[in-house]
C-alpha cells in the first residue's frame, strides 16, 4: 500500500489554483498554494515538469537550478545518460538528492520529450503517475529520516505543454486517486475504470 504523503499543488495563477481545488476536492492531504517555486517554504520533494534530456534551463526547471546550482542539472543528466541511455521516457521519474537540507529532493519527471504542446494526450497523467511511483519506491527503501512526507507538484503541462488548466488538474487528480487506491487484482474491469478516469471528462473523450 502507498505510504501517506502531503501533496502541495502550486501555480501562481488564480485560475489554475481554482481548477486544482475543483478537481482535487474529494482527495485527502492536498493543499493548493498560489505560489511560484521561488516563494515555497521548505519541503521534502519538488516534482520537476521536465523534458526527456534533463536540460533544465527554462520554465520552472530553471528556477530549481537557480536554487540548487548547475551541479544538480549535471547530476540529473548523468543519471539520464547512465539509466536511460540519454533519453528519459515520459512516464518515468526518479528521485534525486539536492544536498539542500531544506529542499532535500527533486523528482525529475518528463512531461514531454522536447518543449511543445501535449494537448489532447495523456502525458500529464503519465508524468504525474510516474512522480508518485518514484516517491513510493523511494519511501519503501529509505530510512525513516530520508522518507518523503511532502511532495510539491506544479501544474504539469500547463506551460510549454499548452494543456488547459482544467484538463491539467483533471489528469493530475486521476493520477493521485490511482496512487491512493491501487488495485488488489488485475482485471479488465479495473483497466476500464482507469481508462475512463484518464481519457474521459463528463462522459466525453478528451484524450486520444
């Protein structure tokens, strides 16, 4: 079973925060914060809405590197070279230490191979799901003082990805709901429920 974590959802714009509140309304341990990365209080792990190559020089990734320095980007890139042969697939994530006691981890999580639109896809879900899985794997192996208890997640795909705010929040909420409620057996009925949660909104298919 997944270990409990506090989820902080951040974005500087009111409209995105309202979409988060609406879509996550029934999910526990969620705090919506109208904040930029630079203004966040100390936390355990920040999810980077990244590209597949660990080039962290734009958007919220650039803010992360301004905080932690180029050595963090180099560490991320070395892991991509070693573990993914130079290209980290969407739907994967790994937890990387930062050597900063107030902000000790990031989860490097591609939402796209290269900057560009991911509208009409399930990549927001896949990336968010991967981030929760990375934190889950980390926590099952970590000592008590190294466990991740807060995870900060930005609006995945809302910037370069051009995904509308409500759809960003919907797919992210589906990923968190699936993290909280893992299946007890593998069957097509479960798969169908998940597919509907990911690909449909109010009975209309929005992910192709």
